[in-house]
C-alpha cells in the first residue's frame, strides 16, 4: 500500500517540476454583464474559469439552469473525485460503473404526475433540469478522459461559444464503457446534449433550446451463483470465471472492443425542448466614454415551453434462455427451445406549457410571481409475455423475427395541470424565499399535487446560512405498478393502489467559516408503493416516519495544509414501513491540500474511506430493473472501502490518480480478493487503478 502511495506521490512531484509561470493577461471586456439586467448576478461557490486558467479577465464564463435565472460559476473543488463521475459517494452500483445503482439514503420520489418508474439508471442520464446554458466571451472547451482497470473508460467533451453577443451554442458528449470484472456486467452508455441560448438586442425576447439523448446499455447477470462460495474458492481468483445467473453464454462480454450486450437492460430516451420568453417592462442604459450598453428591466414576462420526449425501456435476453431460471424466479413459462426473450415499455410525451411572470421590483429579477397551465399528452406501447390484443399477423411476424413479443397494447392518456411559483432573493442577499405548487386538474393523474416552500437567511459571517423547508407530495404510483405495464408480470397478484402521500420537513445550517454543515430531514410517508419480491408489487397503507441527520466538517490538522474531512449520516425509521436504511453512513478523507511550494500547482492527496453499518439492504431484480424490499438477509461490508488518491491541477490541467478498493487485499492468499458485497449476490471489484485527465481550453 505504501509503495503505491510513493509511486503516485512521485508522479506529482515530477509533473510539478515542469510547471512554468505565465503572466496573466488583463483588460478584456466582460461582455456577460452587458447582456441585460434580467440575467441576474454571479453565483456562489467555486471560482471561475479565468482563475483556473491563469487568464484573469481575458475570459468570463458563467452558466445558468433553465428554471433558475441566477448565473453560476464553475465548481473548482479538487479533492472530491465524485464530482467527476456520475455517481455520488453514498450510492452503490452492482459492481461496475454504469450498472444499476441505488442510494444508501432514503430518497422517495417526490414529483407528482406521470412517472414511468425506471430510476435505477438516473445517475447516468442527461436531463433538462441539470442542463447548463452558458455565456462566454471566448470559445471554451473541456476534454475529459478517465481510464480505469479492466479497460474502464469515460470520455466527456464540452464545447460552448458565443456566436456574437446575443447567441450562445453548446454541445456535450459523454461515453461510459466498462467491461466489468464479473461475467456479463459490461456497460456501454452514450449521452449527447445540444443547447442554444438567444437574447434579442433589445433584451425583450429570449429563446432556449435543448436537444438531448441517452442510450444506456447494461449487462444483467442476475448476480453470482451461490451454490458454492466461489469468491473464496481456489481457482476463482480471476473473477470473470465466477459463474453468474444470467448471460453465461454471452461471448466476449468483457471484451473492450465490442459494445454488444446479449442479456441486459436497454434504456433509450430523447428530449427536444424549446422555451420562448417575451418581456414587457422598462428600458434603461449605461453610457460610457466609448459605448452605450442597453439594459432592460422586465415587469411582465410571457413564456411558452414545448417539449417532446420518448422513453424506451427494454429487458432483452438474446442468449439461450434458461427457462428454469425465469420460471423459478418470475413465474414465466418460456417455451424451449427459444433464443430470445424481451419485454418493453415505450412512452411518448408531449407537453405544452404557458406561463406568466410578474416582477414586483423592476430592478430585482430574482423576485417574481409565476402562474401557468400545462397540457401533457401521453401515448404508450407495451410488449409483454401475456397475449394481449395482438393480431395473428403481427404474432407470426414477431415469431419469424425471433422476438419474444407475445403481447401488445397501445394506449393514450393526457394530463392538465396548473402550477405556480414565488421566488425572492433580496437585493441585500440576506433572504432567499422560494415557494411552488402544482395541481393536476384532470387526466391520468387527476388529484395529484405537490407543494414546496423554502426560507433561507444569511445570519452573518460567523454563523452563515440557515435554511428551512417543507414539501408535501400526493402522487399516483409510478406506471410500472400499473397492470398495463409490460413489467407487471403475469405471476404478480393484480392489485389496485391508492395515491402515495409523502411529507418532508428539512433544515440546513451552513457555516463556511468553520467548515461545518448540518442538515436534517424528517419524512412522513403513507401508502408507499414498492416491490416486495422480484416481481410482486405491494403498497404499505400505514403511516411511518424516517429521520435523517447529516453532518459535514473539515478539521485542520496543523498549519501545513493537512486536513480531515468527514461526512456522517444517521438514519432511523419509526414504524413498520417497508424501508431499511443503514444507521450510520460515513465518508472520511485525511490528506494534504496545498501547492507544495509551487506557484501554479494545486494538489490534494491522501487516504479516503467509506463505510455503512450492517442492514437488510434492498435486493435487485434484473428483469424489471428495480430494487426490491427484503427483510431476511443482513448485508454488511467486510471492511471499509479504502482508497489512496492524488489529485492535482496545473493551470487548466487537472489530473486524478487513484488506487481504490485497497481493503480487498487478502493477506493470507495474496491478491485483492476480499470483495465487499453491498448488494446481495453482487460483489464489488478488487483493486482498481483509475487515472483521469480533465483539461479545459480557451480558444
């Protein structure tokens, strides 16, 4: 372990030796602020690209989100590697980056209205909500590449530039490809995103366009077989030889040069969105010695948003199907011989929304009242094992094509809902108020609603920020619990579910001066819908509560840059609800943060450890792509997850070198074979070496 650390430390010293000093260029015009008062001010946290590239004032780049007018800067955090990969530190996957994942925290769905129900791959999705709209004075590019053990790789490319002062264009592409350590756990995810942000010269009109798509492919092996203790058995040190439940006939499932997945989950989504805004208000301008900068203060805003989305979720088994496995685990009779099995839900969604904003304070675009109405049109096609309204011709065509598609249903539905919102970030930035609500008047989800209110107060430099919030959601269970879904399997008992009602009361105290953040959430849940087995849905009608308390703290270890960062999460359920969570979840990092005496170097290196206490963790059902409740098997880590890390930045160049899962080293046998199993039958890999390069360019 020490040898690995010395090697990593040597690399950074060698890199730092080649650092050269460049003088900063000054005096360029900040065009961003000339684009109008209704764009808001700069955001909190992190530094700008100008600081990171050493080109202060030669480039100004900010971004905003679609539903937030405040401008933000980039997060320049160096120590936290989880900000570079699409998986938070408190999430667990099924043994390979890109496989289905779940949170160790209780995080129920608190969104009213229609929901497809497939969320095990949310971390790997591009979404409209987290889409960034940029504004920059010069073209800006990010090239990110991560290479890990067993040919794991992640590529992320971002480019944005202003085409004149009124229009910005941005593109992003990400690839995650990982053959994995165990059989048929390979993943191949592709994501793309295109954005444009246009504002007219008179500042009255704005146009936002988002085009994004996700093509996710993840092998499903059903977990390792448990008839023998293969992980500790001599001859199975090479984990690819451990037998699994599914995909055992998949050839080259761990071949880096192929993206074919024979047995697995295939989730394809696409969204096309356009938002237009037109403002009525007050003109103004700033006159300098050489130019006149036009300004505009909106008082009334008219907004129209139209979006079209598709969701195509499939489970396919193209191998020689193990009919006994499907029968024993899901009650499905697969006729033998049969070399293909597939079920599929396909949704199309069209949403038209019209909203009106009113700005009480002409010079504060962060205070407004918004009301609107939306019409959502839904159409769906379900393919499933039972015979459901399928024509003889289509049935024969499917058999001729080798597709196990013995049932098909097409349906149409709609929703009409009203929504409102109030936001106010006071001009002195001491109060931040947000309230919103949505109510479904009629349609598929009639009677659904959600309500949210949040108050934040700046209490001074010593205390920091205090935030308190309340949220209540009354929602129809996700559509996967509807008997029309292909994933409501024939063996499941037909049930009718009531609406879920979930309340969350939470508060946060953020004290940056002391490196301390405390937060607490209290959930009250009624009619929670869940899966109680591999395929059987269920609903818990009684009320139960869950309390979560989180603490984050940074301790300084001396005066030479050594720090101890700790995250501690306590969770406790009250009542007999179908939710199990670990009592304690924690992450700790002890290391150095500084520059080692080199002006242009920033470095963070040390030891990282993650751990959660034993609990009856959810199990995973590959056929329906869901984690399900189980209350019999206690899941615990053999040892805390341990990693050595060295992250450094030289101007615009960032590098991450990591040795992960050091805790799997087997002293008696040698090698890294003491695998942790955080999900039943799904072990984590042994030693993983990861090297990531993240480089930004100003053109």
